[in-house]
C-alpha cells in the first residue's frame, strides 16, 4: 500500500504534469489562447478533484443504503465510472461554454476530448509513476495463506 504522503505526491504530480501537457496540446487542438486553455485546465482539474471527493462519498452512502455494503462488482464499477464522468460533464460543460463563449455542442466536443486526453494520460502517468516510485515490498501474509500456530 502507498502511504498518505505518497498519495499526496501522486495527486500533485498528476495535476501539474497533466496541466503542463494539456495546456499546449489544447491550445493547438482547439485554437484557443494559452490563457483560456489554462483557465479551462485548472478549472477542470479542480472540478474533477472536488467532484471525485463528494461523488465517492455519495456513491458509497448510496451503496450502503441500497445494498448494505460498499463492495463493488465489475458492473457496479462500470456504472460508477460512467456516472462519475456524466456528473463531471454536467459540471464542466456549461462553464466551458460560457467561459469560451461557444455553443454547447462545441463545448461538449471539447469536454469529451478532455476526458479522453486524461484517460490516456492517467494510464501512462501511473505506469511511469509506479516505475519511478515503486511500492516497497511488505512481508505481510495473504489472507488465504495459513500461518503456523493459527
């Protein structure tokens, strides 16, 4: 398991490196100014982080209420991910359209592109992060392993 401070380092590095990559790429792809895409990038990162915190609390509470457990099946994980992205889109879509003074369809296309960018980025970032900051091996027996004297 990673430590609390390792998780903090991961989150900060994820957002900083993401913005360093996102801003120039989005300027080029969307033909917007660096300032505009910087604001969109920072706003989107803040919105995603905040939404993630509250969404997961609400999702877990809903699971406890309706299922009596927070254990997630594969299907529930798929719903969890889809609902997260739908909620984030509902938060960011109007803000992007208003800030850039573009129509909702153009803002939706931009929002989808941002989601795709961050999905691909997260995949590769986490591979590199795990390589640079490997998890230290722990000699903890697995639950299924039997220990002597027990």
